C-alpha cells in the first residue's frame, strides 16, 4: 500500500451513504482499488471494485486491510429489533473493523455517525454514536474523520415511513432551517468523506452537516 496506489475499504457499502461512497471512490483518481465488505455480494461490477462476502460476527483478520477505511454502517432500532442488535451494528462492528484495519496498516478511518452524537446523551441512539466516536479516537489512526449528517436524503433500499415524513417536512421548511440542521443528500456526505479523506488531513476531525452541505 503506497501513497500513489491507494486502497480503500468500505463497510456498509449497500446502504444509502455507502453506495455513494463506493461511486465516489471509483471515480476518484486517488484510489486504484476499492474493497467492499458485505454480507451479500454487491450487484455492481467495476474493474476497481472487489466485493467480498464478510461475516462481521466472525471477521477474517486478513481481509481487513487498506490505506483508508470508510465506515457507513448503521441501522435503526426498529430494523435491528433490539438494543443489543443495534449496538452490535453501530458500535461493535465499526470498532472491530477499525482495530483490525489499524493492525494491518490502515492510516485513515472515516465514519458516518449522526448529528447529536454524544456519549452522555439521554437518547440511546445518540449515546451509542457518541460511544463509537470516543472509542475510535483511542485506536491511533493518522486521521480519524467523523461525519455527522442530519436527516439523510436519497433512495433507500427499504421504506422508512418516519424518515419519509421527515424528508417531506424538511424540504417544505428548508428555507427556514439553519444549514446545520437541514436534511442532506447522501451523495454530499459521500463526496465530503472521500474528498477530505483523500486530502491527507491528520488528527481527529469532526464534520457537521453544514460543512457537508458545501459538497
């Protein structure tokens, strides 16, 4: 893995943001190889892209390697079915992948969390998002890049009634809503993630939704 032949690893590549991240990585001249770790093969073919079926509960250490790792994993309490299942997807999997990737030489880790992430939040969802951010900060990456979007806009593979209502209201009230709190298109989040990660920034950096709106 050298700077002129950068490799990217994506987890959560079948999701709303993850699909856009893969698209951005494929289009970028900074990345020569894109590896997507997924539960099922991606319905996507490109010379740069390798889709690897991966068991997140029994990870293959040797599979988790790249220069840059992009974590787009995330679920909802309803879809997960329980707090334990939600925690596993939104905390355990990202942390385990980060640890394995760091051990295998990864330099940068970019993750999508959420606006309001806070390990001291009274809301379980925000608290878990805050917890994963805190743990990742202690791993030692050259760059940890945290992206906290507000309500995400885009075509989802599954229907979420509450988010559909939120999208409609957000679009209606958009002129009145400060940019930090406006709903944001998934492609903007993905473009921000890939552009910033590829720019070789260092340290732990947090990007709120208003910054991503500029992409």
